[in-house]
C-alpha cells in the first residue's frame, strides 16, 4: 500500500468516530446561493472547454459582478475510481484534470462547484459517493471545490438522514469550507430535518423549461407545479438553510414574460439563483432578466425571509416579501394568458406575516415610496409614486409587476 494512502486511511479511521458530532460549514449561505450549473442546458455535454468558456463569460457578461459566483459542474464529469478508490475525471472531457479547471475558475474570481450522489451511481450512471464519502470529500478539498450538489439516485436501500449527514461530516473533516447543496427532490421532507445538515435542499423533482403545462418526462415539473410545492415551505427557510425549488430555466425556451415571471417568483421565494442557460450565447432579453440588480437584491435581501403568497384572485396572485429596513417587495403575478388590469388599493393589503417575520405592511399607518423594478428607467419622474393613492397597473399574461416599497420617513 502506498504511504499516502496509508496516511489517508489512518486519518479516516481516526476521524470517522467523531463524525456524528461534526457540524456543517457555517457562514457560506447567509443569502441564497447564486451561480451557474451545467445540467439544464448541457446535461452530458459537459467538458473542460465549456467550463473555461463559461467562466470567461460569467466575468465578461457581468454575472460575477451581479453576484453569480459559483460555477458548478453537474453530472457527467466523472471517470472511474482509481486503484485506491479515489474518484477521477473523464480524461477525454477534462484533459487538464479537475484541479487545473478549478484553478482556472478561481483565477477569474469565481468559486467552483461539483456534483455527486449519495448512492452507488449518479443519475446519469457514473460512480456515486456511497462507501467513498470521506475519500470524495478529501478529493474535492484537494481540487479546490467550493460547492457540492449531492444527488439521490440509486439510493433505494440508504437512509437519507444518515447519508446526507455522513457527507456533511466528511466535508467538514476534509477541512475546506464547501457549500452543501442537498438534492433529494423533497422525497424525505428535508425541510423538517436538514437545516443542520445542508445549506439548501431541493423541494421538488427536476424543473423543465415549461411554464404551466404537462412536462414530457415523469420526473420533470413545470415552473407552476414547483411554485405550488415550494410556496408552503417558507417557514423552514432562512439564513444558512434555504428551500431550493431547482435551477433556473431562464433563456432555455420559455417566452420572455414567462422567464421574467419565473425569475421574479424565485426571487420572491428567496430561492437559490443558479442559472441553467448557455451564458456564452444569451439574448438581450435574457441578460435584462438575470442581470436586474434590483430584482436580485430582493432575493438576496439580508433579512432572509422567503416571501409569501397573500391571496389569489382569479388569475392574479399577490406576493409579498419582507425586506431589511422595513421595506417590502410586492409582486402581482398573472398566471393567466390574458393581461389583467387592476387597481391596487393599498388599504386592502394591510396584513401581518404571523408565520415567519412578524412584520406588518401597515399601509393604514405608513407611507411607502414605490419603485417599479422591471420598468426601464426611461421616463424622468417628477414626483415620487407612493402608497398614498391607489395604483393602476396592467399585468401582462404569464408575467409580473414587481415593486420595492420603501417606508417614507414621517
Ligand atoms: C437529477 C437532479 C438534476 C441533475 C440530474 C443529473 O435528476 O435532480 O438536477 O443533477 O440528476 O443526472
């Protein structure tokens, strides 16, 4: 046995008994994670060139500046395990090896993410981490990995809480802070037990670029199906532990209105913003959506409260998200296909978020300045628009209007 392997084995044997007491890494998920992931657009077409070009584009397109810091490789990067059981990469897809690719990503100021699975095989059939958790965590730390998405295929005989806690402990013991993104699709209600284990957990099966219709494959979900599952889970989310309604499909074939609504609802739900499109080839419409800093700021607000759906009137949904400093995000979402004209009477929207933040809108007592976050700032406004008067709006089909309401000083 090689000397280094002996040392690693010795380390693992010493550390495993303490594993039950390890804690997840703190301080890496104060706001929902932002970045890009290869799966939604590229699936098995992942390779080194794509990663390098995507890293370049994340910087040149201004995505890193906007907060998208993680560049995450999903399934299909793997080669076989070596003679000692350490995972390798597919040398044809990654001729320079993972360490060199991670170094390149880091040289751009980005962070680097990787993917594995708690079972024996990943969902695409590559080696999973089962039985190799500590070895894999050590390997990721050596490569300079900053983020692990951990999937749940081939897991039939595995206890979910144990499997995810085991990898949490392994990551902790490997010594490099790594964001732990749990991906067991909400199958075992992770929101009830995973705040101690991961930094985010998927709440549903996979997303598809379908807004509100049946999806082609049984495990895929439309944007609307996902919203309906995620909306009721807000009390489980908060700084350090987020509900993850899956990665974004903006730029992957829905209409611009649908993309805007999808992105906005993800921000209202304080969701991870992991882009899933080809960012080396984006339309201006896609850029305008994913780079809107005012809207991103709603998602990233430091209060860290997942927004709520206050009510639904026909096709119109009323969403609120309390923000730091007494502000609110207010979104009107039209699920129908035809535009809706509506007059917002603020007095009818006085309520208290009793479930999570305890905050009240108090439109009867307070005035707020209204900023429309999707309107291009073309017109010069002479006077601030406030909640002193009702607001007349038109919400296009399958689209949103989104406002930031900032309390005015008395
Ligand atoms: C599962 C996950 C997806 C993706 C694929 C990769 O379906 O939920 O997000 O990672 O596996 O095979």
